C-alpha cells in the first residue's frame, strides 16, 4: 500500500492511495471515493483527553495503515483527519481534525503518522508531542463487520447487520448498498431497485433493472408480439384503404 501525499487538484487525488501487486500495478478498485453519509462517527478514543471531530475532505494523504479485513486508514496531515476506506474505495467514516490548531481534544496541530494494533488506531502529533489512541465503538464494529461480509460476497448473511445499522443511522448509504446486493441475490429485484436508489449505487441499480426488464419481457413477450402483429395489420389495412380512395 502506498500514498502520494499532497495533491494540487481533486483530479490529481484520484489514485493517491494505491495497492500494488509485485509487478507494480495498482490493483485497488478504480472507483471515485465518495463520502458515505453517516450521522455517527464509528470511532471514539480511549484517552480521557481525546474526543472525535469531523471536517471536510482535502487531499494530503501522507500516511496510511491497514486494519482488520484490509480496511484502509488514510491520514490527511494537513488537517489531521483520518479517512476509513474499504477495498472497494467506499469511504466509511472520518474522524480526527484540527485545522492546524488542535485545541479541541481529539484533534491535532501536526499529525504526522498513523498505525494500528490490536483494534486500536495510534496517531502521532509532532508539535503537541502526543500519541492519540482511537478505539472503534459498537456502531463502527457493526458497520465494518457488515461491509467486510458484503465485500466477501456474503450478501444475504450481511443483510441483518445492515438493517441494524439503519436503525442507528437511517442515512447510511453503504447500508442501503449492501441490502440492495442482497436483494439481487434473493431475486427480489424490485427491492434491489429501491435500496440501490436510496444508496445512490448506479451499478447495482443497473443490474437490478436489467433483471426486471428481462422478467417483464419473459412475462409479456407473447402479448408484445401479438400487439406488434395487430399494429402491423392495422397499418397495412389503413394503407390499402387510403390507396383505394386515391
């Protein structure tokens, strides 16, 4: 895993985090990383002087670490924010912050490095001379467990977990996307359309729509052919009547 550091434009930031195979090819999904709307942060801190904070995205990823199930923790050193991604480049959550002030607990003046160990995330601040420790809360564990199952293809087994996520956060796009994938596997294509639309998942919506269209054609194919034949006959009759009148 590599990261490029500061980027001048948003387009430069695309691919700033890479997962390289032995030949040097980036095998990380080439999706545009989009913020997944959540009303709760999935992290809290064990340090009594530290709390979480959230700010807007910038592109200065200079340190990354890989957690359980290959989730990627990317540290933006400009504002001290940590972005948690899965292997499909979905942004699960953001925590940290500071905008170079770091006055609030859980924020940083100069975050410089990140690592993880035993389910905890450690961030070094070179100005405050501190190591801040973050530990995932129950909500975060639920989201990451469900997403890990979804990425592995266990869509149906993950669905109950996604339903629990939605009880806690009805704005979780990643939960709607996970349920949509489960509905496709269960051949409930109408529900898949519904949930993929809520999750803004165009790929899953297109797949579900393709199945709905095939089912519609299979069900009404004979009626469609019969209607086409009747229409052709009517057109032919009308043309003959028109010729006779002329």
